[in-house]
């Protein structure tokens, strides 16, 4: 259900920035103060946009003071809009952010806004939108005149900024009316439709990919005997017996769903190897590490009952049927994680040297998404994002 403008605008006005993040915002935008954009330093527009999203996430979490986590989300949203393409293709019927791979350096791209001229049609539409917003706030008696102007200024800067980014993303240097319409819709969807989990998943995908534990886990090897035990395990038998339910959720990583349970157990074993400072897990440690993996799954909401018998596992497998369009979104997410992971590892050959690692991570994500699903419908975008958050929680713990 969409949120009402009255509730959202009132919530934004009532929510303030915590003292600990005000200086952080100033430091983050300072490098852009030398760039002029719409008669102001670009830093001023960026500061208003980041503050707006920070207050929005605090409001969505039923808090009246925005803190560090809210600021992190806001900066990740800005990163999404500056480092990826086609982020503005949002539908109010399916408003979830598409977690796309980075295609450019976000700081360098922001500097390119100096090359953009705001067309007359864009400026006229933004002026009219601000006037309508102010009139609405006055009519609904939301805040006094000073806070009404501050909120209007935040939205005005956001529309200017996103219009310019969309324009430059398409290789143009002068905005048109359609750029404003896309920017306007993007802000409306963020304010009235996007869920808090949607925003948290954006952060989770980045922090999973940059986690030192993840990078180290890739180098933890499993002894041949350990691998042999997994290959001949009950989990592997069930995957073979019920392969008709294990659809190819990710065309680029078909083994992620085909071996969803055994791959997840391998990945969790590698994580435990990092915790125990081991480079290799031996055959005689198989039972200990598999038990530890089951306990890890329980920590993030998958009861051992879901894995206790063939019937329970079959029902879990059935929940992996993807909704329409989910395959493409998952492949974009995988590419996003892989590219960030390469940057975080500092090794351009990271994926070549650890060719199965991403598929194992995706298997865990799919298993958690399906295992914590409470309805019988197909696996959805929101399920995947919930899974991202839970996997991130496991790494954080």
C-alpha cells in the first residue's frame, strides 16, 4: 500500500538530523563545493538530497532522529543514482529498487553535472511542482512556513539533481521535460512506495560484497573427503530427487538453485573456516561444520525443522519458483556483488580464482529467501531483499 503524502510530509518535517551526522554530510559533499549547479554549489544540492533520504529512512523506521544507518542508506541511494544506469525505470506497481551493477565512478560522474544545462521546460516544471507542494503543505497545515520552505527546497534540489543525472546518463548535455518527469516519478516512488527493506537491501548488497569475512572465506578450501561427504549427503540426494522444483533462478549461475542446499552448506562452512582461522576444512571435521552451518541458518530465521525430513525440504524447494522478471533482477544483483567484490579484494582475477564462490553465496541467499518466506507464492523481489538483509546480519554477527 502506498503511503499518503500528508503522512510522509508531516513525518519528514518532524524528523531531524542527528548531531553526529551533520558534520559527516558536510564532509562528504565538501569536494563538490567548487562546482556550480543551478546558481549554487553542487554540494548544497547534494546535502539537501542526502538529508531528505536520511530523514525518510528514519521516518520509515518510526524514529524522529536520523542517525548513522540512515546516512549510510542515503549515500548508497546516491551511489545507485550516480554509478549505475537505468535506475529511473521504476513502476509504481513494482516500486522496488533494482540492485544494478556499477558501471562508472560515482564521484567522477557527479562532477560531470557541470556540463549539464537545465532546459527551460525542466526549470518551469520544477518551479510549478515546488509551488504546488508549498500550496499543499499550507492547505494541510503541515508545519510552519519555515519548515515548509526547507522541505520544498530539499525536493527542488532533488528534482534538479536527478534530472541532470538522467540527462548525463544518456550522454546529453541539456535536459528536457521528460528528464523532470522521470526525476519527479523517482522521488515520488521513494517517498510513497519504496519500503525500508528495499533501502536496507541496497546497503546490504554492498556491505556483503565488501565484507572482509567474505573475501577471506573464498580462500578457505574444503578437503576432497569433505567434498565427497557433501556429494553423497542426504541434502545432495534430495536435490537430485526433486530437481524439478529447483528451477534455474539465475541463468548465469544455474548451479546456485540446482545445488541450493549443498552449495549453501559449503559457503557456510567456508565462513566458519574464517572464524576459526583455518585455510582448509578436513574430512574428519564434516559433522562438526555441517552442524555449525545448521546453527547459522537458525540464527537468521531458518528453523532446523525446515530441513528435518524429505517433506519439509521439498516444501522449501517449491518456494524457489521465481516470479516473473525475478531472474533478470537476480542476475543484475549477482553482477553488482561480483564487481564490488573485485574492487574490495584488490584482485582483478578474484572471480577467476574463486569461480564457484559467487554461486555458493547466491545459493545461501536463495535458501534464506525461500526458507523465511511465509506465503506460498512464487519467490519475489522482496523475498530476495529480505534474504540479503538476513545474510548481511549473519556476517555482522
